[in-house]
């Protein structure tokens, strides 16, 4: 999948979450947490940040708006996480090629 295409689907206010996830991922990688849990942890972080953003910008009055917000959290959080993951994988690949 083309990384530039994915950027079009991210809410512009949530673009800052991508480098935030990179930083969290690098910090967690240096900790005692197993590497296999890092993607799950980063996905949860993305969903939490997107939830906080949406709760601060949308008025939730009924069950319909709650479900719409949950859908937006799942989709935006997943797209932000995927963009961060693909960017990090590309960075590692480029670093390896330059050696």
C-alpha cells in the first residue's frame, strides 16, 4: 500500500500522533516489554489519543453519535497506527540499505 495515499485519510489534526507513536515505540523497545507486544500497545495508544481528540471536538448526545464516534476512533486510530508502522518499517529498510 502506498504511504502517501494513506496520509489522505488521516484527519489533519491527528497527523502529530504518527511521530508520537514512533517515539513511544522507540521508548518501549528499550524497555523490558517483549517486541511482539509493541504493535498492540501502539494501536491502543493511537485509539486513546483519537478518542480524546474526538471527545473534545464532538458533542455526543445519543447512541447514534456514540456509535459514529466509535467508528471514527477505530478507523482513524487504525489508519494513524498503520501510517506510523509503515513509516517506521520504511525507516528501518532505508537505514539497512545505506549500510
